[in-house]
C-alpha cells in the first residue's frame, strides 16, 4: 500500500524518514512530481528504475535544498554560479562534473562522470530535502513511457502499490519538467527545454547551443569533461557478452556462482537478483576495467543476465559497452 502523506510537518518528517530508510517517496515540486530515492544508496536508486519499469538506465537528477549543498557534490563551472544565483531555487537543472568525493551512487548518474543537479522552488519539496539530509535522486514520478505527473492523483494512477509514499503538496504550478542544461563542454548546451526559457538563460550567460539530445551528445563526444565516460560508456577493455566460460586472461563480471577458472571477479549478485545486480553494475564495470588494465588482462567476460525486470536495462547497457567504438 502506498501511503498518501499530507504536506504538513508530520507528513514531511515521515516522508524523510522513509526515504532515509531506503524507501521510495514521490514528492511534488514546482515542475512535476518526482519519484525520490536516497541518491547515495545504489539499492534505493535501483528500486526507482524497477518501479518505473524503465528498459534502460537514464541518468537521474539529484535534488538539493540549496546551491551550496549541490556544489559540494559537483564542480560549479564558471557559469554555474551565475545561473544558480539567477534561477535557483527553480526549474533549471545543470549537468556538471561530479567531484571525486561525490557520494551520489554511480547508478543515479547512469555511470557518467557528470551529475544533473537541481534546487526546486517549492516550499514542501525544500522542507522535505532539508529533512532528508541527503541528495534525493528523482526522475518524474510516472511509469516508463507515460507523461510526467502534476498531481498526487496522477502519481497514484501510475505507481500505487509500487512505492512507499506520496507526499501530496497539491498540483504543480509550472507543470512541465525543468530545463536541462549541460555545462561540462566548451559551450553550454540545452539537453531538454523546460520551465526556464532558453532566452532567460541566454540573458544571463550568453549563447546556448540547442537541440542536442543526450544520445547525440554521447555519440559526438560533446558531453566530454575531464575523465568523462571513459570507463563507463566505453570501458577500455573489450566486453564479451553472455560468457559461459572464462580464462585467466579475462576479468569476470559474475551473475550467480562464478564460472570455473575465473581469476578477477566482480559479483553483481550471487543470489541472481537483477535489482541487486543493477545497483552494482557501474561500480563493477569500472572496477574490472581499472584492475584489468593494471593486470594486463585482455577483456571483460560478462555472464548472462536474464531479460526480466532490470535485467533488460543491464543488458542494454552491457550491449552498448560491447558495441564497436565510434572514435
Ligand atoms: O522537473 C524535473 O526535471 C523533474 C523533477 C522531479 O525535478 N525531473 C525529471 O526527471 O523530469 P527525468 O528523469 O524525467 O528527466 C531528467 C532528464 C533526462 O532527460 C536525462 O537524460 C537528463 O535529465 N539527465 C540527467 N542527468 C544527466 C547527465 N548527467 N547528463 C545528461 N543528461 C542528464
Ligand atoms: Mg521523465
């Protein structure tokens, strides 16, 4: 049963307590309702993807109660402070390089070295974020393929019984998602138009490149920032999928009991639980890539992961890692 919480002090405290315990809590913002999880818990973040039924891992926005809190986890590019001063709290999301010390789970950012951050302009949301005391990873609180919810009733229609609670703060004033701006490249560019107009942004920071989707950006390399993506979107070592045997020249990404003969092993889930495996995927690929290169191994052998639940998203990501390189 999904609890519906009234947005008073008791409801906000309950929502924060559930979130800190690893449960999923939908909450209203000025744009749309978000499906919140403790961003520092890979397990909680994996549960978000499972509840939404997403067939692949999109990077999520981490929500903070203040710019200061956000910039403790990402490096504010030169323009980011000016944008924060002009538009935060508000409907602007900035993609910035993660700090080395950033505690946000890799899965929340889909393994990228960047992180999307936002400070929402909504009293209840801000009170909830302050009470949570941890960054809150939140995609829009709809099932995959459905439109973003702008009321607690919309959230319940899609996610009733799949999440712990909905913090009901009434209808969303803006009603469209936040504007997503990537600030990790040489020039700022728009990843998604939204609640803050490009014209308003340009009035503060000058010209913004438009119309670049995340996938196009990944292909063209314009998302690059120091060290970006190297070990995730394209691990240095080749990945071999569906491995049913392995030898000592390969690192093994194990799902269930490791294959015989494996030397260097990262276990995704001994119990063969796809949600647990998802929570450990990016960490595992990075580690094997780094260790494998150091040990002079020739590749990563990935054991088969079943195509149910988050297994779909895991296989989608492993297929990309195994695909021929562009550059
Ligand atoms: O208004 C909003 O933005 C709402 C509320 C809850 O804050 N959230 C929202 O989240 O719409 P979501 O997950 O539905 O959309 C986030 C968008 C996606 O298009 C995603 O690809 C992009 O932000 N994004 C997130 N992190 C990114 C990153 N590191 N690099 C590039 N794009 C990123
Ligand atoms: Mg969405």
